[in-house]
C-alpha cells in the first residue's frame, strides 16, 4: 500500500486511531538543503557486469568506464581452494585428530575469511546458474557471456556491438 506521509490513514484496518506525521514541518524544511545538494540516483546502472575469475587471472585494479554506467561485480572462484589450504595445513596423519584440528580451525575463521567464503559460494552458484565452462568469463546483464576477458569496458564494447548498438 502506498500512502503519503501526511495522509491521516488508520493505523489498523477498522481502527479509529490516526497516524501522526513521522517528520514535522520544521524538520522537513531543515532537510531541504541536504536533499537539494545530495547527488544520488535511484536508477540501476545500464550494464550489470559480472567477472568470474581465479587467481591466475586477477581482476583489474580499475577500469576505464568513463561516461559509461557500469556496475562491476567480481566473483573470485579460488576461495574454496584457499580455505582448504588453510584448514588442511600440517594436519596430523590420524583421521580423528585431523578432523578435530580442521573443525577447530574452521570455527576460528575470521569475519573476513567467512565473508570471503560466502562470496566464493555465491560466485560458484552464479557461475553454475549461467552454465560457465571456463574462466575468466564476463556476464553482462545476465544475457551475454564473454570468455577470456577481464576488462569490463572491453566487454561492454563487445556487448554493444553484439546488440547492434553504437560503439563507445
């Protein structure tokens, strides 16, 4: 349901109590200069670019997408291999002792390592959903895959050519 902030709408259906405005008139005036000077956009970027890569093909530190509306998401797919290396480093040969040590190490992962693991899992699921067969790969707007690229500007240029749009 969409309602204006000032509309006296009932708080519950069948209720006779009315909502009070959340922001008073003076507060709205105080917020006006902030809203007028803020630069923000509610529009989505024109090109949603996803880069699926491994350590063998590092993503660019920056891209030259000047004048382009590109949102780049990098999926680093090596995270599970790195986690496996951390968990299995110098494990004892006895299976029960090795399991206990690996479980202790898993429980001691830092927030950053846990976030990296979640990001890797998300990337692997997306790669599977797109049916990617090799890396690096760039997916643009969920409809086109370009293998062997890590430069989002070049991928968007090829995408525009593929769609018959004007060159960059």
